C-alpha cells in the first residue's frame, strides 16, 4: 500500500524566513499531489495541487515542487508569518482503482515573531 | 454560502451505543468521504462514496457504516463494534478531475 512520510517533528522558524516541508512517498507514483493546511480542531483546507507532469507550482507565497524520480514533494512558504503556523498535510491521488486521497500525518510549522 | 457542514461539533457516547454523525454539503459534489483523525496523526479513510447509492470501504471501515441516499448527505454511524471510537471525525466532498477535497469542521466523538 501507499506509504507517505512527513517529518513528524515540528518545524520552528523565524518570521520572514522560508519554511520548507517535505513529503516522501513509496510504491505507486501519484497522478496528483496535494497540500492542505490544518489548524487545531478544524478541518483541513486545500492549498495547492501539482500534477505528475509538473515540476513546480506557485501560488502567492507558496511553492510546491514534485520530483517523481525521488518520490518527493517539497512545500515552501516564503516570507513566513506567525499566521502561517499550522499543520501542513500532503495527500496523494494515485488514480488507480480507489478514487480517494491518501494523507500523510502532517508537519507542524511554528513561525516565531 | 456553499459549504459542507457536520453536526454535532462535540458528541459523547456511552460504551455499547451506536451513534450517527451528520454530514451535509450544498456544493453539488458527487463524491463524499469520511476520515478519522487521532491526536498527532494524519487522516485515515473510513468510507467514501463516488455517487448516490454507492459507497466503498476505506482503510479502517470495521465498526462503521454509512449510507448515501441523497447527493447532499453522507451520514456515518459508529457502531458498538468499533473498539476505540474516540477520535476527531472529518467529512469531505469533492468534484471534478483534480479530486481537491473540501472539508467540514469535524465532529469530536468521545466515548465515556
């Protein structure tokens, strides 16, 4: 089955720096990879989607890369702000058989003012 | 406003009781999903439904049941067979090719 690894340790950075979160996966190559933000006690919110034939996607201060050879996605937040503090989840859509996402356990980001 | 709602926000249940969690969406999405999230962990798929009157088991379906009689509604029943039901339950919906999911606010279930 698909296995997704995100750094379980919290990432602490200073305001204004770039935060980089990692998502590694095994087995199948996903057709899509998605990133979500989750605040404590709330449902995840969709941020970005990147397709298997795309190497990079940007949205405002967010950037996602997708390396199907390394089986890895990197999620960057530039000019980070304390309001960016949350847990970030990656999710894979393999498009084979089951039409449902498989989620990683998430990485908690803490941006210090 | 379009969105997805879950009720109740907090739910307490005695051991041995069945309980049903509500999930409603007015986004006209075909697909709906139920996830369970335990502290410090990711989302695990319980059940999902791609169309009305059809649903499939996810990774942890044992002890749960669902129905999909209407496009807008996908209720989840946590039965007494579920050994450790205390968790945060999230419902989601999606439509379109990209499978981007919209989540409800969640229901926190505590078994006393």
